[in-house]
C-alpha cells in the first residue's frame, strides 16, 4: 500500500535515492515528526523538492499529519508550492478529506481557489467530486469557489 501511495505522490523515481530531501519527504509521508525535525535542524529546506516534483508538505498534507504540516510551515514551507502535476498541498489534503489540515494550510496562506494543474478543478470542486460535504462547506466559508463560479466572476 505504501508503494502505491508513494507512486500517487510522484515518488516512483525515488527508489534508492539517498538525498536528504527525499529522506525528509519519506519521513513526512511516514509521519515521523522527530526525523523531519532533524532534517530541518540540519538545514534541509522545508521547500526541498524530490526529483519528481513533490515537497514534504505535499506528503504530510496527503497523510493529514497536522504536526508535520505545522512544523514545515514554521520552517518556511510554501503552502502554494505546486508539485509536478500542479497540485499544491491543499489539493492533497482535500483529496484525502483532511479538513483540519486543509484549514491550517489556508490560514497559512494557501490559495483556497488554486486550480489543479491536471484538471483545472479548485479545492471546492475537488471536495464536491470526492463527496466531502463538511470539507466543501469549510472551503466555502473560507472563500472557496468552484471553477465555474470563478469563470462567471471573470465574465
């Protein structure tokens, strides 16, 4: 299961890689906060990207790990940093139904209406698609719009 999820996060090219950024990404994915803290304390950038274009904040948001998300944000992680597919960490949190982490990211500056690069969906579109009504309501309260609503606002 872990290998499958890592593939979803674009980590297929990471097998056997020994860079600190990749090891921190793996620690974030595994929920190992002390290990993530050690890498950050050693100077690994909170925005370090793997070769496949994901950062540790994407992994922590995908897993719904609020402790690691907060830690990375405190170390300067960019909540609007897009991965190789054009997803920001907020998209990862919404995809998995992690309302608390999604709210944390928005309150830390994540664009509540960021478009997903591969589909053009907004986080609200994706929450509706994934059938997360509570999450969709929270996004709406924080200013979330659908792509259709955004298009109407432009015209």
